[in-house]
């Protein structure tokens, strides 16, 4: 019998147990799903940051799949004893949530909704926003989330400029990659969305130099990871008007400390890492499918490339 250890924490167990059991049954997987098991008996580990995930994976000698419930894996991929295959979460529910967050905040920046609300003072001063087709949006990251968000924005008429590590082609997105590609994308972007993973290569990808490439008055939306931004450089860019507004969902330290200047900054909107949550009803199907694949000796879905770090 296959043993699946739910090492994502007691807190998550009540919301995940039933969807996981249902999805495993639907996938035809016979397994013991448990909160406790001897390491040497574990075939699959389900992981989430802050759960009961072990710091040392050495005793898990029979484990052939570590399945993350989160899309971002920076907190586990760096553990040196984790040699078992690691897969990250790609979940239709999570993707839909991210599309809604990104489209909502892009439209807020595009339509100038903050300025409209601030001007609600009896003064009749019409300011007509440009059409979406005249508003270039940069999508940094063209993975599961960046592509879905880019396509949704393109469907609304936005000109979407995408950037990724490797070359890509999408009908609705003008794709760029590499260092020269980043500059080409940022130099045109009036709204920037960051959906990159936290890796050494993406640390402070938005810094004094790259923020200066933006047209003056651009807006930034970061639902990716806090490490993508050099916070000091962003605060300087906000104070100078180089960046008009920043909507930030993720931070180097979470919860964002009370004393952090982002909280009080008039041009910053803080959201508390709520852009997109994994939805157990849909995400459990990926977990079950990967367990099925592992047992059948088939290629796993969304396997993490340890060298790239995502
Ligand atoms: P993904 O499918 O792995 O896509 C990552 C994208 O980033 C890929 O297009 C990749 O390029 C690109 N990339 C990675 N390193 C790069 C580099 N050095 N230079 C240029 N491009 C680079 O990830 P995803 O599922 O879309 O998720 C993206 C991130 O969103 C996650 O890592 C996580 O941090 C964040 N997230 C946040 C929330 C939230 O609630 N705030 C929820 C879920 C996820 P290639 O295509 O060339 O590989």
C-alpha cells in the first residue's frame, strides 16, 4: 500500500483531507493518507511552507515524490538533503484567482480609479483614460500564472509585453527574454506585473537601474515574491514620481512589519499575500494525478528544476 504523508501542517488537514481522498479515489489510487508515518514508510510527501515539513529529508529513503501545495517553492528547493523529485502546484483555481487579482489591479491603474475616487469632491473635471490598446503592460514571468494573466489582459485589449528566462511564443503576448528583452519590455511598460519565482537570478530584478528604464509614472503590481524588488530603490522611485503607484502582495518579511514604510506610503497599496490561494477542490486533482504518475512510472507534472530553482 502506498503511504502519503500530509506534511503540510495540522492546520490545513481539515480543508485538504476530504478533497485529497476524493481525488485519489477518482484517480484510482489506493493509498494510506496520513498525518503521521515513519519516514522509512513514506512514498509521497505533501508539503506546504510553515507546515510540519522535515528539515532533513535523509530518512525518507522510499519517498519518490514531494508535492508542494504552493506554486512558489523557494523555501524547500534549497534544502540540501531534499534529493527526492519535487513538484510545484499548478492549480486551475489558483490560476483563476491570480487572473482576477491581476486584471482587477491593472484595470484600477489603467482607469486611474484611485484618482477618480480622490477627486470625488463636487468638481466636474472629466479625464478620459486611453483605451487598453494604448496601454502597454509588461508581464515579467510567462509561466502558468504570467501566461494566463497576460492572455486575460490581451483579451481585454491591452498590449501585453512578456518576459521570461527562455524564449517563448504566444499569439496574444509579444514575448521577450534575456537581459536585452527585459530592457525592451520595461522601456515601454506603463504597467508592470511581476510573476517571477524567487531565485538568485530574480533577486532585486526591479532595482534602481531597471526601475529607471520605465516610462515616468508607470505603475507596478507585484503578486510574485517580495525578493523581486529592491525596496529602497522602489521607495526612491515612488517619492520621485518615476513610479506612480505600487500594489504589493508579497514582501521579504511576512507579515509586513508595522514599521515598514510601505504601510504609510500614499502611493503604495499593501495586500496581505492574498493574490491567489491554492484551492483544495481543484488542486487535489493535481496531487492525485502526480501520485498516479509516480506509481505508473510516468513523467511527473510540474517538476521543479533544482538548478534553475523553480
Ligand atoms: P512558473 O510557471 O514556474 O513560471 C515562472 C516564470 O518566470 C517562467 O516564465 C520563467 O521563465 C520565468 N523566470 C524564472 N526565472 C527567470 C529569470 N531569471 N529571468 C526571466 N524569467 C524568469 O511559475 P508560476 O506558476 O507562473 O508562478 C510564478 C510565481 O508566482 C511563483 O513562483 C510564486 O512566487 C508566485 N505566486 C504568488 C502567489 C500569491 O498569492 N501572491 C500565488 C501563487 C504564486 P521560463 O518560462 O523561461 O522558465
